[in-house]
C-alpha cells in the first residue's frame, strides 16, 4: 500500500495525490462520535456508553438490516476507547479493559466475521480531544499496534498538537501506517486545525489541500457537526463552492478516488433534523462526494429516515466512480442549485435546495445554461430525461429547463440524462 | 357579550379582565398564515393559495379526521383574503371575489355546517401587513360587516398603525365588536407592537398586559413564528418565566379563562421541526396555556405528527379549566424544567426539557422542592404517581424526586398526582 509515497524530508510537491489504493469511493459506514460522544459511564447508560457492546450492536445492525449490502461497510470507533496512559512495559496504547475486555482486536474480529471493516480513532497530539492517549510522536509504535489489532481505517484528530508542526506530524504517521503493510485508510483532521483550513494560504505554513491529499485519504476541513439544522446549514454553506470555478477551487479539484473532503457525519435518525432537513443533508453529502459515516442509533431508527439513508439512487450518486465533487451553479437568497458530473458522461446529478423557513415552498428551476461550458453535450436544445431520485419518480423529457416545487428546508434531487 | 365592557374614554383601570364569556379555554383550531402565507396565485398553486377551497379543505379535515372531537373547533382565515380597496358604494371591506366567490359568509356557512367556527383576520391600521384593506378607523362599519358574515373570532394585526394610538384603537374596535351582539373572540396583536411588549413600562404609553386583558381575549406578545427550531426556541425562551414569581410576573398572572398569551402558531407537520422538536413545541405550548392554532397542511400529515397533536392527555393539560399559565421552576444551561398547576389540586403538570444538540441525552430530575410554596400539598415526603403523558406510560409512585432520560432537542411531559 501507499506505493507512491513521497519523500517526506523535502517540502511538499503539489498535484500528486495519495495513491495507496484505498478509499477509491467515499467511505460509508457508521461512526460513534455525534450520537454517543464520550459517554463512559456504562453503569448509568449500559446501552449507550463507549464499549465493545456498542460497536458490536451497530455491526449487527449494519450486517442484518440491509446497510452492508448498500455499501455501509464499516464501524468506526471514535474518541474515549483507550486508557489515559500507555502500557508501562511496552509503551503501547491500551483499550480500556473494563469497556473493551477483548481489546480492539476483539471488536475487529467480530466485525470482520460480519463482513465489515473497523475504524479506530486517535490524535496526532499528546492527548485526544477527550483527554485520552494521543500518538505524541510514537508514530511507528502506534501504527504497528493499531495494525496488529487489524483495523482498516484510522481517524487522526488534531487536539493538543502544535499546529505549525502538523505538516510534518501527519505525513510521519502516514508513513508509519504505510510501513505496517496493512491497508489502513487514513483520515486526517489536519486541515480543520489549520487557519484558513488550507484553502487560502494559511498563516502558519504553506500547506494546501493538494499537499494534504498526498498523505491522507480523507480529511475534515471544518468544525464538528452537531445535532441541529443550524449546524448542518453552516457546513453546507461552507461547501457552496462554484462549480464553474472547478479547477481553481482549492477544495474541489483535489477530491477524487482516494481523496475526499469530509464535511463530517450524517446525523439523520438523531433528534435535530426533520425529514426535510435530513433529506437536505443526505442529498448535499451525496452530491459533494462526502464520506457517508452515519452517527445515529441503528438499533432504533424511524423507518422514513432509514429508507432515506438506504436510497440506492442517492447512494449511487455519492459513490459514482468518477469521484468528482459537486458544487453550486446558482445561488440567490434561499435558493441554491447544485450539480455534479458523473462517470456516465451523458448524465449529471442536480439538487434544487430551498433554505427558506416559511410557507409551503416555491418552484425552483434548473436551466441547462447553468451547466459550465467544460461539461460537454449540454446546450439549450438538448433533450434530457429527468429522474427524481429522492422519491423515485420520472419527470419525463425536458428541454432548456425543468422545475419542481421545493418546500422550505427541503431539496429535490435529480439525475438528468441526455436522451 | 362583553357585558363588563368599561368606559373607554378614561384611562385603563387595572386588574379587571375581559369577561365577554368567550375563550374560557385556550382556542384550538387551524390558522393559515405560517403554512400558506399570502399566496394568492391560485393558477400556479391551486391547492395552496388563499381561497375558499383552502379553508373548506381544512374544515373537512378538522371535522373528519378526529380533530374536532378533540377540541380543534375553528378554521381561521389570515391575511390576504380581501380586495385592496373597499366597496365604493358601501365603504365595506370586500373578500376577493375570484378567490372567495361566495364571500366570507360562504365559508362561514360551510364550516358552521360541519360544527366548526370561523376566524377572520384584519388590521387595526390603514392596511394589513400584506397590504390589504385595514380597519383604519372604520370600527363600527367593519365590526358590523364581519358580524354579518357570521364570523366567530377576529385576529387584529397592528401593521400600518400609529403604535402610540393603539391603546385607543384596539379598545375602540373591541367596543364595536361588542355592539354587534354577535359573540366574537377578539385576538389583538397589540402587545407585539408595543416596545417592551407591555411587559416593562413601555416607552410610548403606560399600557400593561393587565390593561390589554380588559379588552382582548388573546394577544400576540412577540415576533411571528417561522418554520424552524430556531424560531420555536426563541419563542420558548421568551416564555421561560419564573413560576415562583407568578403573581409579580407581568405575563403570567393576567392569563386565565377568557384571557390568553399567544406565543403564535403550532407548526408541527411543516418542514422545520423534527419529531423531538415538535414534541417540545407542543408540550411547552400546552403547559403555558397557549392557544393551539395549527398552521400546517392537514390534508397531508405524517401519522407521528398527527398522533402528537391529537394526544388527549397533553390537550387536557392545555385546556385545564383552572387556566393557569405554566412557567419555569429550574434552568441550568440546556436543562429547563416547567410546571403548571391544574384544576385538580392534587395534580401538577411538569415538562423536563433538554435544549442540547449533542449526544443521546441525559437524565433530568424533577425534585419536589422545586414546587413553589404557594402550591399546597407538596413536600419532600409526599408520595406521588408519575404519568408520562407524552408516551402514555406510568412511571410508578415516587417520593422527593423522579428522573427520566431526555434526548437532545426533546422533552418529557408528565402529570404528577398526590397518592
């Protein structure tokens, strides 16, 4: 793995992306953080605390409730799984023996038998965000330990680390992962900690997302998601980039197979989103080629939300093999229109979004002339079929434009195909 | 009606509430504004525009889908029903003949046959908020016109009026309604327009809510609700008053049979609230004795939201004949605890609220010592039964305190009864 790993001791070389053969499509699965946070009181909260039962419960649900068959193939442990100190003999990190009596390896064995992969969490600094053991320079030791537990992905947070040193720290741990020769997807929180999120020239070094893409499969660029529409709206606004400016946008052009911008977890099924708001999050996460890591309680899901997250047509857009991240082609007040090119060059995906919060909605219109010139095959005379992939209905053949009634806090999501 | 109407030409006399025999319990029904706003384009939006069909559709649903039997007994027309000019011959207000071909009287006849009442909207100023005809001093003429249409309630908004004159204008129209001798519930937006909302001594006159209660059955005190949790949270925060300070709180002590603070419409079933958030709104509106005027599409309701709004035990708290408005007995960060006394003096209603937006929730605890001393019969040795009225389960007999796990953006609602 990581066959094209570059020389780390020299400064970054632009425009070469990580090619460890992993995460060729946006990762899909489940991650504990938003829903279960750092609850370690298993006496008071036996079903909701961070322990092996929680992850095995979710693995059971992924395997048995139709999720795995749709591509949700990993269970990801987040913060608060370890002891706060290393093993005094070996210096290795240690899972809390009360909450993980069979260690992380025990969880890995369980989920692997179900056909799932296991993700783990750590931090590039001295401590995790929750105050648990961080990597703190033990790159090779920790990489070897984690690999020996048979994990398949690692999310490395950036708390309690010196940000100006991250351009050395994150690549160093990535190199250590590489040396283990176990394929481990590498998720870096790195750009979330850099001033400007590596979009503009940052104040502390010259790290760009293109640099980060050389060393990481995915990366968090922005603040943590919370269980609220406000939080989701803020994150969506951050990703309202100009599709017409694709090749010049710092965030858009680095995404693709093996490299993904991560706007954070899917929170459908929690308490803060209405069905309309949940549809909006899922549609936007799909069109921007985001990892689909749910943080909810799969043991207790409203059927409408489950059905949304299991929408095959939307998942297919998210997982489209071209891997090109979607963005905006129109913004005016509460109206936002998003698009994404697909591997099938006769098709594009479109989202019509109404961010208003009053009344029963309004007709939004997608015009073919919104499609940038670099997307070939589309002009005002093009006849195209419109499929509403949110509710699985065909809107028939259209020319020049199509429109649909979009309720407040809602989206319509469509696949347009040249006839 | 309005038998105890007071002399208007002198200044307000405190502490005498309106006693027109109406609205002895908080009004319940349906109101068009939030969901349907001022959409008058019936060509583009035939099912959603402000016309007689919309109100007759909703009347059908209220009568036939179980709402009326539970107390939701009125359909309320809001802004944008009229022409923009008065009849040149009679000077009367006129319903738009294209959208109301049989006039408001036609709608009244239709809803009355179903056993429902009809509410209408107007404005104390020269124009309504939507720019349609306002009362503009035509107190007696308009009151007679509306009474001749057989309306049962009137909401009078305060756009395009001189706020310092409202203390004369609103009572004058109330007197005119009184003279028609038709019982018409009078809803005044008056305090929403006064600086300080009549809570503190306002800057422009000395109007208090006690004054307003002499002339109005209900009144809007605060800004319009929108279809979002942010909007609902802001309004709830406004009503987080101190129950222990009941007799001194400007807003609490004026509420009671015939007089209600109106925090605005119930928006469950629209697009902006999750089920948890909807439960929160409904529980808080019930405990603060608010009018339950839904603004949603009754023709297309998610069963879970319909079931919530048809929760008989919560409606019974809202409609409790004592009519005492609930308020807060505890606030700490995201935890808010509300209570309300009931006509059955062995019982109280309690809401445990978690305003957080992270994780899976936390245990909230209601302690008997939170109950103010003026509520008799409760001390730390009192044994009481706890009924969860949100999900219709009994929590058994308790003493000193009880606790329950409350998810983010959620509430628990309980009836506590001394055993």
